[in-house]
């Protein structure tokens, strides 16, 4: 099913009535809260974290409709339980929701490939730069261009590692999700139709090669 078809969105809406999806999304909220304690603050309005792993996984399993509520609940609960000194601002909730939507549109009921992982992470990082810089400019003293520049550098440097972490996570956990029935039948066939189409083992060489070919600015002199 394609995100451009009505059937896709009807199926995604039905996840709201699926108790397995509700329980899984609650577990991913808890995972995000735990992972948020590992956040490293690198500047005013800037931080490095791995909460994107739980958000991407929830988006893959639960779909684009449920992750709207997931993103709102996760961002709000994470702030009150582990804000790390940041002020509460609803714009950050909007950033979380839009990022989860991007993950869901790329991963929900889709064949998981390195191309999808790279594009999904690249687009989420771009929207993090654009929206995050706007919220920081509103909350803090410096201008939008300053925050956009510093955020763009941080996200560009962190992007290759994020892609590899997400690829390793999917490679390790998708078979377990399939066995437990947390992925619909169509997603099981799409994600693992054959050995030539699943994420390769080991995944890091294929991912680094694809990044270097399509995004040479990331590794200008790195040989894969």
C-alpha cells in the first residue's frame, strides 16, 4: 500500500484500535524517556540524543496516524520527567510529531532498505534544523541564522552515525517483531521478500558506500 492511497490511511487509522499497537507505543514512550537521560547537551538549544531510535521503531510498527498522538504524548512526558533544563515550548512537540510522521511514511508497511533509512533520516534532520532553529530563535537571544548554522553542522556530523544505528536496530529487531506478530502480514512480506532485498549483513559497508556515493560531502576523503 502507498501513502497516496486511501486504503493506506484507513489501515493506519485502524492501528488506534489495535491493543498491540497501543501497548507497543506506550513501551516506546517509556524507551524515549529512558533514552532522553542519555542526551548530551552541546550548546544553547542543541543536544545529541538517541531517542530517534524508539521514535522510528514506533513509527514503523504503529503507522502515521497513531504516531501523531505518540509524538505529542512522548514529547510532553519526556519534558516533565527529564527536561534537562530546557524550557517547555509546544514548537518542540510539533518537531517531534513531524519527525515521527516522516519515519512512518517511509517505514510503515514498506520494504526496509538503506535508501529508505537514509532518506528518512536525512529529511528528519533537515526539518530538525529548520524548525529547531526557529524555536531556538524565539526562546533565546541569538538570531535564526546562528542557530540554523550550528544546528546544520551538528546534524550533518551526526547523520552518518544515526543512519548506521537505525540500520543496525532494524536489522536486529525486525525478525523478532515479525515472530511476535507486531508487524502486519503485508509488512513482513515487504520487509523480507528475499535475501537480495533485505538489509545486508554486515550493514555498515553498504550504508557507508551509499552515503559516499549520494552524499559525498559527508565523507569527502573517506574510502569505503
